[in-house]
């Protein structure tokens, strides 16, 4: 492997196993909520492998543009590869940078979308100030975050089994740290956003089996794979069986459908 290029194996696993099962439906709802128009310029913050950008492009053509920003060069490499052959009348730009210090001028974007990113910013308030800075007056900001861990049953089962093995699950619980609507509204208000709307939603992630869910999280989840890797080799079978027993209640003829709770928000610059 060329050492000058990022190792994209985890990013590819994320795109293959988790984007279609966890994030694609949320990205579709975020794009609908943003009410994009042809020709607009939008930013996908914490874009990962670019699912929001790809869905948004369908609304921006012809003449629109979508920028994707992420701090992980491997995610961006995969995102760029997935649109390299697109001829949809939309310009794509990819930027490896922090959401707290974006490489954009003031008031340049009609809309900003962030799906499952706010909870990972080291300083969410600073990131929101920066997002508002780069938005046009009255531009739309739409974000989606997970709600409480207890409402996301697959991840809850994983975290319980890990805790019983004295494995730190802080990286997992962080993913569910921004699901309080009151906290979100306070942060947006403090950042200068107005007309803040929040609403809860529920969906389900579908996997062929609970075992496939565990393997997908171990391969592609930024928040879970390091914790799962700490399960001792001799305990892997018991760990899998324990999680599978807890998730057996969600099994159907076509696999498992694991409930997920989320919060969607919209605000104006």
C-alpha cells in the first residue's frame, strides 16, 4: 500500500455496512428538511463517505454545488471516489478540516447539513458559531443526532455486554450525548441561530442477523470498533452470544430490525 495515501479499509466498511443500515434514511430526511433548490451551494459537515452530499446533489442539479468537510482523510477519499464518475451537473468539493475552523469565507452557503456529527465536535458551540459564520443570511441549518442510548437497542446491547467485561464504552455513549432537545436549542440560540425547530423520530436498522450487526459495528463504526476490539479472543464467542440473546426479540423472517431513536433539528442563520 502507498503510505502517502490514507488507509481506507475502515471507511469502506463504514460505507458498505453502516451507511445503508444506519445513516441513509437519516440523510434522506435531513435533505428533505433542508428544502434544497437547484443551483444552491450547500455544505455537508462531518460528511463521512458523503451520503448526504450524494442525496443532496439530486436536488441541486443543475448548477448547484456541494462541499463535504470531514477531519478524516480516509472518509474523504472514499467520498470522492463514489462521485468520481458522476455527471449530474453538480460540483463536488472535499475538504479535510475541523468544523471549528473551516476553510471557507463568510456567508457563502445557502444551507448546511450535519448528520450524526454534532456530538463528536470537541467544542460544539465553537463549531456552531463557525457553521453560522459561513452561512448566508437566512440560510438553513439542518442536523440529525441520535437520541438517548436506551432508544437505540442494538448499540445499547453492545454497550451493556462491553460494560460487563469492564471495557470502557465512553466512545459509544458519546454518540448519544446530544439527544436532549433543550440542550440543542440552548446551543443554537447561543450561536445566534433563530427559529429553531426540533422533532424526535424513530426508525430501524436492518441486518441479516444480530451477528451481522455486531460484525458491522466492529468493522466500520467509528465509535464502537475500538471498544469491541478489546474483547479478549477467548471471550468473543460468549460476547456475541450475549448480545444476540438480548437482540433476539427484534428478529423476524428477514433478519433483525433494531429500533433507533433520533432527533432532527432545523434553524436559520
